[in-house]
């Protein structure tokens, strides 16, 4: 359906389907990892060479593997992880921690010289304890989203963390990259769901105390959250779980003016109503993902609770929309929020299909304060459209808000452009550099929830305060003196 | 009133009032700070030697000043702060950052050998910018609570951060110590109100970007939050402000059983109702602070909003209380929540008056998960009562919850014991060590919002993961190579 809608917008694009290659040639492993759980199978190594970005899909389609891990290690216990870091520190072999491999920023790719192993945590996938009194669970880092929820379900609780990569990603990956969940407000970031972390570092195992809150020095957990495998390997965490929602209320509100739609969204974000969903889709996004015609965009609103009705909160949010010219769509005219939700879940599959057709299909995201949003949005959109026109001629830029805060939104942009088969990666790289420069110049963050990885390093280095960079390098030196952990990510 | 209620509980205590000393003898300054904004006035130095803990009040009453800063420096600009750190790094003079001096953990006391200066930020007290669109304000770190709110009021916004020390403490102090506000849930910790920080370190000025959210590496702000003056001097921050509340609803619910009161409070904390106040007072606390007789304690509930009525939320919370045997007190029988609020604000004054009467009056606090609360509470109460019996004979231990989280409460304990004038400090130290050991053994945090300072170091060192300690020491080495910043706090 998305392909049909995209081709309606790009009628001249050549959308010939290209099949992936049938085989892959890899160089021989440069290092022999002395572990029973080591694999040097070429397909295994190739499957761990890339993440899931557009650039990864394209390179996979062209069988381009400039860097592959020399082995894939699948530890079965935390002690195995300790052994791997000891061995790798001694032999100076780089270790790239690998959860579901859904990085879209080059976070799991051994893009450096020298031998490396991919440390695949997927065998550590158990929910170890559930504490229903405190509503918390101890879970191993390698558990994928669906498996994790399936283990929680018999206890009638949920982690309620649903990033778009949910099926393809693990708790440890979410923690290491500060993942953002599906929900628009309040406790949606994995950061806020953490009670304590257990992390294997080359300098020893770090375990924080299970605490609902603490003011004892800087938070140890916050140092490891977002460390992207550079400071240690997260092996398990106590996370906060929730009773399953019983009450729900939702609406889709159509706007005829984009500035009014933004103003309404801001009013809701600042009203302490805490919607579960508050996703503003711009007109193109609304058309592509829900087939909706709305000149000012559509705001998808949802509230939910495990304890009490939420109709009054929805009513108040809709009232704020009306005050800004929004009109709720009658439910019988099509449930945009349901449409939208299913398209959100299908998106990773659809993106891959479009890439096979020679399309440039990718997303980028940021966050900024409300006072700067209009200028950032104009600059980013212009930079994207200019770059698309330059490299690809025809294309579409879409925007939606994935998360809204009282002080600003997290806009998420989509690019759909007609690429030239064989050149789409270079074309995308030029667009990506242009939009990243625009984001940096407009004061946004280079990433709100996709992480830094290797692709965002130039802009991340400019964004972070230099004294913090010095402190982070020093912390890494203390925890990873041999410098084996995910080289090239965050610090050098 | 508190004195009368305490003496009712401790009828045999000798409550003779002792006046503070009329003068103070200090050693001559060991260092001459070459700044126009330096003061070596003895009273100024004495006033900056201690915080506001019971141990500080007692030592002040006895004119005991074992450590005083050699000068008090009051920078007028951030450039002055840079100059002070440059000079102090060159001369190896310790710098103790000082906001309002309300530390209750020895955080501002130069409890070490060698020369030191107290860096009093109180001249940097301006609200510099207010961004009403994003609801944020740029504020200098030395602004005291009331002055900060007075500057925000013309803009019809509030920071809504009211720690018990509100009158006596500054924004910078709140940030450096991860202060907890008055409100029981949601955005009450200063950590969550921070958009960006500006920090002068000996290695340079660190300024984070104004962002509502970011996933770019570990949070730079979270490294400085809770750093207690050891990594740098916070000079200003962008903080999130709020529209002033228009709707309020409150109730006080009386319980006949403490376990039921705890269960009701847990149910409310896990219902996503987000009360502004959800303060469970145990029977003694309810009597001492509100004159209320309630065998199971009193739960003080309040809801507030700037946008919408909150009666339904209060009703649901009260219903949860009824399901656990709680009975809301009719308003005409005395407004416990109002009583309690005024006693909260008066407490610092009352504590000082009781200390003059030879009483041991002090508080300590922690946080723990709900599943461990009963055991922690029993152990801490027993340790406190044993220690009181041993050192003072008669005394009272009280408990209230200052903050509640879905996964656990933050219990706050009060001690009222009949001390021996001249020995109350040693008596308190023995009680404090006993309760701190009990907290540590029961898995609580040594501090939920009072910070670590110098008094909590032994237990903090055991609580934090050792790899994190190594990382923090390395970070300090990078930012403060001469080791001048608040020696003895957090790291050595």
C-alpha cells in the first residue's frame, strides 16, 4: 500500500524490483576466538556486519561488506561475557556488542581496521524475576521485544516499551542506545523504565542497587544508558513494569493549517494531560501512512490507563485542538489512528521493499524546543528538498512528531526519493549530510532516539560539551583500558 | 507548637534553652585570595564553615569551628568563577562551591587539611531569559528559591520546585545535589526540570544544548547533576517552568492500620494518578506535625493542575484509600494538609529551637522498592530506637513518605530524643551510624535527596558500583586535574 502511495507521489520513478544477491564472499577470519560459542560461518558473520539502516539494506542488496566481524560470539552466561572481554582485552581484539542488530546509525558495524568479534547477546533472553509488589522485573539484556513481553504476560504486566524496532531489537540494545518507545509522553524512554543495571566492563562487573529514586551522586545508570557498548556490556536490568491498560480513548484530529496543528500539539503537551499518543502527522505523512487528505496535518491522540477512565482527558485534548481550529474525524470515516499504528509496525518491511526498487527511503529525527521548532523545521525541510533535487530530482519529505514534551517536540522526518539503482547510497549520504548540518545549525540534537553510532559522530562531536567529552574519554579509559569496546562509537 | 508536642512525648527531658555564643575565634587565614570579591571577615568565614544539619547547629551553638574557609569569594560574573578556578588550580587551594549553605551532609564544610576558599555564588542570582513558548527559563545558579520565583512571577510561570530548604537554598545547590521538591510524584526532582546546564570546570566551560530530549550518548547534564561541586561549578541552567496551578483538590485520609495505609499509598502510586502530594505520615508524625490522632497514620493527598479540574483524580485516589480501610477526614474537622504544609515550611526554624534546648532533633531519608519497604522500615526503626535507648534513654522515631514512585517510596525519618547538653552531637553521631548501617543492609539508598556530602561517604562508597567509582574518579581527574574542587566529597 505504501509503495502505491509513494508511486502516486513520484510518478516518473523507475521502480523495478531488484532481488538480493544469492551469495556473499567474505575474507577469512583474522583471529580465532577460543570459545565453544564462537561462530565463523560466513552467513553469520555477514548477518552481523550491518545494522538495519537504509545504507545497510542497500549494501546488503549489492553484497557490499567492507567490514565484517571475524567471528560471532554468542555467550550463554554472564561469565561467558566476562571471559570474552578478558580474552579480547589481552589480545586487543575489538568487541562489538550486538543485540538485535537494528541499529540505523552504524552502531554494530566494525567500521575500523583490525580484528573484531560481534558479541551477540541473544542467548541471554530470560525474564529472571518478576516483583509484582514493586512492579519490576529482572530481565536479561538479550531478550527481544516480543519474547520479553510473552514472558511478562502470564504475570499480567507489561514493560510497555514499544520502539518501532520492537520485533527486531533487545532490551540491552534499548538500554545502550537510550531507545524511545511508541508512547508520546511521560514514561516512554527506556531510561525512565530502569531501576538498576548490571554491566560487564573490562574493569569488573558494575551493578547498581534497585532503587525507585536516589540522590547519591551522579546516577551510575545514566552513565551506561546511551554508552552504546563503549563502556561495558549490559547483561541484565531491573526494569519497571506496568499493569496492562484497561481503559482507552482515542481520536484523530484534522487541521487545515500546519501552524495551528503545531500550536494545538504544544498546548496539549503543556497541559499535563500525558497522552499515550500525541503524534502529529504532516499532510504528506498523513497521506502516505493513512491515506488521509488534511491540508494542515492530522493529530493522532490516544489515552490509556490500567486504573481509571480516560475520556475526560481525551475530551480536554480535543477541546484544545478545536480552540486551534482542529476538527476531530468521526470514527466511522476511517480510524486514522488504527491505520497509522499498523503502518508504524509494518514500516521496516515496507522500507526494505522500496529500497529493492531503487528508491531512497530513510528517516532522520531530532528534538528541539518549541520556540525554535518553526525555524528548524523550515531549515531542515529546505535542506532536504534542496539535496533531493540536487542528487535525485524528485522526492518527498515528510514530518511527524514521535514524542512531545512540555518544552519541545521530537520531529521525525521521512525521505522518499527516486534513486538511481547502484547510486542510492551515495545519493542518500549527500542528503543525510545536508539535513544533519541543518539540524546542527538550528540547535537540534543530532539524534533523539536513534543513537550516535558511527554515522552521527561528526555532528555529535560538535554537539556535546568538550569538557564532557574529556570526562567520557577518561571514564572509558578507566573501564576499558585496552580500548576494545565498540571502537569509533562516541569516543576515539 | 512542635516543642509543646515533643515535650508531651518526652516528659522527662530537660529543655533548658541555651543561647548561641556571642563571639567566635578563628585562626588567621592561611592564604590570600587576590580578588576584589574576597572576604576574610571572621563572621563571614564562620558563616560559611558549616551547613544546616543538626550537627552544624550544635557546633555553632558551642562555637566549635574545627575547619573554616580561609576566605569567602563572591564572584559577580561567570568570568570571576573562571578566574577563581584558574588561581586555585595554580596555587592548589581547595574550592568549596557554596549556594545557600543548606547542606545537611557536610557538603560545604572544608573538612580537610590545607587552605580553602568558600565560593559563594549568591551574587549570580538573576533570571536571565524567560521563553514562554517553550516554558523554560535561563537562571543563574546563585538565585535563592524565593528570589527566583519572584522573578518568574511577572511572567505568570513557576519553577514549581519547593524543597524544604526553599528559602535557604539556591538553584545551583539544588542541581549539584539532585534536590527533591515538595511534590510527591512526577516532575518534582530538579533533575527532571533541567533543559541544559552551564558549568565552569578547571578544564573549561561546559554548556549543553537546550533540548527537550536527546539520545545522543550518555546525558552530559546527568553527569553534573549530583556532582556536588566536585566536577565543576554550575553557573546557570535552562530549566522547565510551568503555568501556575488554577485547579486544586485535596484530602487527608485517616487509617487505623499502618500496613493498610502503606498498601493504599502504593495503590495510588501505581495508578498513574500523579498526585502533587501523597504524603503518608505515620501516627507519631501525624501527631507531632498536625496534632492528629490516627493509629494507622494519615495520608495527605493533593492534586493540582494549570489546565483542568482534578476532582476526579482525587476521588479515585480516595476510593483507593477506602478500599484499604482509609477514611477521609471531613474538612471541617481540621485541614490536616494545610497544617502539615505550614509545619513543613516552619520546620527548619523549629529544629534549631529544639537543638538549643539540648534535644537531638534530626532527620534521615532513603528510598527502597515496595517489596523491601516493610523489612527496611522495621530494621531502620529498630536500629534508631535501639541507638536512642543506648545513648539518650528516651526518644521518638517518626516516619513519613516524601515521594512515592510506582516501584517504591522514599521514607523520611525524624528523631526526637532527649540529649545531654554538650553531648548531643556525639549522641546523634552514634544514632546516625546505626541507622545508616541499617539502611545499607536493607538495600536502601544512603540518600534519596539530601546528597552524599562528607557525612554519607562511608555508605555511599559501599553503595555505588566500583566500576562507576573508577569512572567518576577518572572523569574528575580530567576535569579537575589539580583536585581543588570540594575535596572529600564523592571521590578522593
